[in-house]
C-alpha cells in the first residue's frame, strides 16, 4: 500500500522541496502523485469535473495531521468563489476570501449560515471523497450568479481568514446559476504511485 511504503518519507521530501507541481497533481519525490478533483452540478444535472491545486498550506496540514502531532480539524468545508484567479501554491485561508472573491452574500449568493461541511466516506482504493453526500448550496440572486471555482477549508465561517486552505480549483468553465437553483459540490483526493 502507498501509505505503508512512503508515508514516513513524504513530509521529509516536502520539507526538502523534493516535489513538483504538475498538471496531474503534486508529484512527491518522483514516487507519489497526490491529486484532487471537484465534482459540481446544478439541480442534479450536467456534472462537471475540475482538477485542483493543493497549496503549500494544505500540503503541510495534511502531512502534520497524518504524520505529525497536529490534531485533525473538526471538519472541512466547501466554499465557492466568483473570481477568475487561478489558485497558486501561496494561497492560504488568510487570503482565500479576498484573492478568490469567495461568494459570501446571502442575497446575491447562497442560503445558509455557514460554509457546508465536506463529509467524506471512508477512504478506498487510495481515494477519499464526499461524492455520496455532496455539499448543496441553494442559490439566492436577483438575476444570475457566476461560480468560477471552489475551495476546501477548515473554518466554516463565510469569508473567514482563519484556519487552513486545503485545496482550491479554478473551474474550466464558469458555472452560471439562477435564483432557486441547487448547486452541488463534491471533492475527491487521490494518492497513487507515480
């Protein structure tokens, strides 16, 4: 199994900058490929899949929780954004809301008091995801709303600058939604031998 063979070395490789950001994901020491994908649809139709970037803050959190002594966050949360910026390694929870233009409005955005939870099933075949129970956002707007990407964070407060940004994706095409639509968002992380 991948974790059994490489887990103890991954943190050391990242600390030594022995990794490469590739189009397919993060290649660690030429042996482990970590990649993530967002699955999103409107009203249960037209599902689209978008690759993500796991920024340095997300990589460090994953390693610290899995291999270090940092406690696992209580939960993870999904947050759509309207900006057209492409995620970068330096994105963090502190700059996500402003850099990505997180959709935080309850009148020109979505209903609900806080970012919805990412609730994954048990890991299987080197992947973990919430595709069986995607996060749902009920859209509230006067005309239409453009969603250009999403992020996975450890704080549930809309627009929060605390916590950690685990992942972010700039979608391949803008998703235009209308008042009353339900936009669903799922996220999967996969670790494989390269």
